[in-house]
């Protein structure tokens, strides 16, 4: 039981229904409890969905609480951390998942959408780390996992301009946080998913042309599953990764390993 007595906080994690398309947070929460986790605080701005997930998890005997959290608001973070401290007096794991995807090019993106993307993916991560660090330290140390993207490593006309920019910034921030929080016994790592079928990408998954195009770029020839990302998150959150901090973990089916082979005319 890797997570016996542990308390986890996840952002952007309202989609937890196993009978529907789950997000990274939902897949992580279920496995966290399967491995002995004590309590999970799931946060999101999707209140109705979050409350449904809370009820569902509780119906299975799990100590789960939904809280509305706008990751760009410091006062929201303070409220959530205060609740966790008052109820559990500890926090072991923070998983920063919240984000939005902009499909717009540099020339087409609206300034407000650019700013919103940056606020959620950069300010939101910063506020989460800063507000949670003291409670994690008080708990004896723990783990912070930030969710970036393979899009942070390469330019693209598919991810949009602000998305890749903001996700790239997460990598540097993760490394800085890892160095600055090491003396608190807090490890900070980043997971970089590829094409994974979640509510976030469902519109692409269900578009035959778009879906086939993406799978054609994946050496493993399939879409990723939320459980693939949950496995990486929970590995980094566990003592199995006790000597890992400031690390980047790609879970992309091999997309960024290199270009897919193009037919060689000499083979004819």
C-alpha cells in the first residue's frame, strides 16, 4: 500500500466517473485509493461535475471532498489549504493538472485568451506550490507533480501558441521549485503527456480524420489512456521515486523520440 495514510490534493480533477471519459485527476484518484490512500481533495471550477465525483467516490467508501478552486486566485488556494490543514493536519501530495487548450495561432489568438492560458498554467502552478509547501513540509515532506505536455518540447501548429509556451514554462519552474524545496523534503517533478483521450481531447478523438492523423505520429500506434498518466503521477508521488526531483517524465507513446520513418525510395 504505497499511499497508506496519505492525503492528496489535485487541481482540474472533477471528471472521476469511471463510466464516462475520465481526466488525469479522476484516474489518479481511483488508483490512489486502491493503493491505500487516506483522503483526496479534488478541485475544479466545474462545480456540478465536482460534486457528482465527490458523491461517487464517497459511495465507494472513499474519503473524498470536492472544493471549488480557481487556481489563479490566491484566496481560493488559501481556503483549500486551510481546510486540509484543519481537517487532516497534513498534505502529502499536490498534483497540478488544471489547464486550458488554445487552438489559435500567434496571429489569431485573442489577447484575453493568451492571458487566461498563461494565468492558469503559470500563475496557477506557482500559487499551488507556494501555498502548499509549508503544509507538505509539516507533514514530513512529500511530492508535487506538475502536468505539462509534450507540446512544451516542440513548436507546433496543433497545440496553439499560448499552450506550448505556458507548458514550457512549467518545466523550468518545476526545476527551480525542486531545488528550492529540497531542504523541506519536497520533491517536485513534471509529467509530460502526449495524445491522451480525456474530456480535454474528446473532440479530437471522435473526429476520425483528426484522430487518425494523431495516431499516425505515435510509434505505439494508439491514443494514451488517463490510466497511463495516473501511473506516472503516482510513481513520482510515491517512495519508489524518492531520489527523483526536478525530473521530466514523458508519457507520449514515443512521439518526441524522433520522426516516424518515411518510406525510403531505395527500398523499392
